[in-house]
């Protein structure tokens, strides 16, 4: 009975084959971010985008959604908790990328927009429900091929339940995190979540959601926008195999 | 422990786990009376718990493969068409409308912050009046809810602004639609006041209670198109010892307002105050309530002084660029700033 509950074993060679066949790299559509991440977002990874308000997190999410839906066939799921999903902005990104002389721009826009599915979620329990539903749908292979899942923003869904003496909020956060990792790995999705910043020691800022969250995403990126020059920069806080570096002028969106 | 991911109260959860009901399957085949007996709760409460469980297990059923994988999801293409046909609430200042992409958008939460005296309440009252402009004149023809936490709403001022709005509509009629008598809707200024629902809250618990109550209120009223909270900060700034509790309450409130905006397709406008923050070596003015609150709104507009003029700066928006526009607060309400006003500066 225990054997039937146990997860299947893989040896190193099988994992490598799986990585080469299934775990592709999806370009983000932003040249500099692709350069920073040596290709882009990896399928099977949960990537966290942290940053202060108006640093460009939603813009990166929208750009990635439009680029991935356009370049790779498959559905992009967008879970929006702040009513910030802007179809107008996606059309802007798509028309920017197309050649102006191309007369099929309208068809491309329609095709791509029809493969981006947006769902509004306003509490953590609905999020867990939706993730379970998605998992079941993918297991039974019904529905379109989902390529990417974007949750904007995960921290605003978790913040109302986190803290307050009980560990229940932490439990929900970690459950959600592990569910995301399982979805990403088992079903070959690339997952992007956004996180906001809170005050850290000595006046600096740190990403929200605390220490228990730190180990859950595979890749953690930090965005920062300089108000004076309207420049932005992106840095790697955590990555399985890349150094932590900063790239300036990353977002020429 | 699957039971810990159910949206039920902490005491019920604790009782379920200590009685041995840790997974959903263990709850799927138990009767309400048995559950009530085991947990020592009333049968009604047991029925409620089982309802939540069946909703969760029901959602795990396999959806038939269609384009939107799950219930309630919308494709971006459909959303684009919906957005194109939606109307914004004008601010009566055309410069401000331009930087906002037409005005205040429905289905979004807009935060407007500024120093005292800059015109936040004036803008709030203007929006409460402008939402009622009939669709024949390019407005929404809806009602407004005004939640006042500071006591700064003045009925006489609202009447003054309503009179100016009615006057503007009459002029528009005379100028552009001389011949069509069919769509002439003459709105009396007092009729504007009838459609503003006013709530006065005096503590933060009342504030949270009103926002929780709004869902029921709006589903009964059916025509509300804007909810204005003036100001969202007031009761959360004084005497709040537990900052972590404040963050949680604000987070929960933000999500509820987002849900209201999306569910009833209305605009939510939150007026905020400013505070100073020590950043990058100097004290700067930022909006109150901290870093985590700054993520609670879809759009943010900061009102500030530039010399003698009032300016509005669009700080955060998912689809519009940051831009600044001047505006003025006149006897008639919010209007365009007077161009090139030469003021005599006395030394």
C-alpha cells in the first residue's frame, strides 16, 4: 500500500533526458532579461518577480504572456488578483513586435489573444481550488495544452492570512507553493508569480512573504525602477545555476 | 491535511482535525447529524461545513475540454472587446481625462492621494456627481456610494457641483443638439443628490463592516457604478498598535474592493493621505499606509502642488504611461487649469 502512494523513482539519466526533451526554455520577449537568464524562463521552474510598487512587475508579466502565447503554441493562464490584466497593453506589445507591413497582424492578434486566458482570483482558497482544478485537467489531458501560468500577484492573496500568531497562513502559503512546484515539474509548465516588498532592517526593503517562502521558487528576480531617470534594473536573487548579477536598463517596454 | 485548505473557521478546523477528519474523502460520506455529534457543534454548522467540502470536491470533477479551461475564465480577446465598449467616468477636467485614458475606469480600483487641501474630497464629490451623467451625454447613468471616514463631505458643495453639471448638460444640449427633442433628459440638481448613497464611518471596524456589507447593498441597488472611500487611511493611522494586524486587515479590504469592482463592473476610488518617508538620504512625501498597501490598487494618481498650480501625476497604471496634468478647483468643481495665469508675486 505504501508503494502505491510512493512517487516514481528516476535515475540521473532519466532526469537528464526529461530535462532535454520536456524542459525547454521560453523566451520572455525582453532581450535583456533573456540575456540575464541565459535564454529565458525555464519550463518546470517557478520564477518569482519581486519589486516595489510600479517597478514593472505587471508589465513584465503582460509582456511575457503576449510573447509566449505568440511564439510557442499553447495556452497561457493568467491569474489576476488586482484587476491589472490589460488586453489593450497586450495588443500594444503584439503590434510592436510585428512587422508594420505585415497585413496579417489582426489575425495574429486574434489568435494570440484567444490563447491567453485570464481568471480573477481574490482569495487564497479560490487560488488553491483553481490550482487543484488545473492539476486534474492536466492529469486527464483534457483541454488545451497549457504552456505557462502567471499569478499576479501571489503576495496580495497570501498577505491577509499570513501572520497573526497562528501558523495557518504559513501552511496555506507553503501548500500553494508546493502545488505550484508540482504543477511546473509534472506537467511541464513555466510558472511566474509576483511578490511585493516590505520594510527590512535599517530602512532597506526585502521581498514579502518571509523566510518560509524564500526556498520555494526556483528563481527569484528583483526589479527596481529609478524614478529620476525612469530607468529600471533587474537582478537575480536566487537561481539554481546562475550567478546573482544585476542588469541595468532592462525594461525598454 | 486537505481539511486545512478549506475556507472554514479556525475553531471548526481544529475540531475536525482533532476528531480525525483530516482528508476530504473522510468527510464525503458522513451525515450532518453524525458530524454534529462528533464535533459537538450544531447541525446547521455541520451542514455548512459539508457544503464547503462538496463544493471543493465538485470543483475537482473533470471539465469537458473547451477553450476556457476552467469556469469563469475569459480569453484576452473577449476582454478586449468588453473593454472597448466600456465607458469611463469623466473628471470634468479634460487634461486629467486625457492622461487617465478617458477618465476613471470601471472594474478597476483607483487610488488618489495628496497633501491636505489639494482637492481630493472635491475630486471625490465631482466623481460622485459625474457618474450620474446620463448615457445620452456620454456618461454612465449610474449611482454613487460615498463612504466618508473623515466627515469632509459637504452637502452644499455637492449641490453646487450638481448644479454646475446640470448647467453644463443644458449648454451641451443647446449647442449641439438643437433639433433632437427626443433624448432631452433634464436632470434637476436635487436628483443628483438622491443618487449618492452616503455612509459615515467612525472606526476602522465600521469601515470594514461597511465594505463587507456593500456586496449585499449593491446587488439590491443594481445601478451603482462608483464607490468612493474618503479617506481609506484615516482610521488606520491613529492608535493602531499592531502593525501586522493592520497589514492583514488592509490586504483583506483591498481584495474585497477588487472583487466588488470586478463583480459589479463598477469603479472604486480610494482617497489616501500622505506621510513622510526617509528614502535615499532625504525625507520624501509618499502615500500613507506603507509599502504593502501600494500594491492594493490598479491605478494610482498623486495630486501635488507645482508652484501655485495643482497637478495630478499618474503614478501607476497597467496600460497607460506616467504623465502629469494640471487641474483647478473652481466654484463649479474640478475643471481645467486656467491657461497661463500671470500672478503678481509679492516679495
